[in-house]
């Protein structure tokens, strides 16, 4: 009977030690991932500030032209429908 108690306690100890080791490894890996993500965030902020932000006025001008074009499409479509109906078959 005492051997079973000792083996049970040893098994519980082994499980606790293995879980502690696994959790420590997970914590270390998460800290490394966090540092990598922080570096990536800094790099992306630099790219945005240096390369993307200066493009904003040009992008807004292009989008404004697209709004003009898409605003004209319904009128063009209706005129095309009239021409298509008049076309001989």
C-alpha cells in the first residue's frame, strides 16, 4: 500500500515538474514572439511614415477621379442601352 502512495506522489511530482517546464518554455517563446512583433510594429510605422504618408495626396486625387468616373457610369449605361435597342438585328 505504501508503495502505491509513494508512486502516486512521485507521479504527481513528475507531472508538476513537466508542466512547469512546459509553461516556462511557452512563456519564453511568447516573450520572444512579443519582441519580434514589437520590432515589426516599429518597422511598419517607419514604412508608413516614410513611404505611405507622402502618397496620401496622390491617392486622394486618384480616388476623386474614380468617383467622377463611377458617377458617370449610370448615364453612360443608359445611353448604351438606348443605342443597343436602336441597333438593327
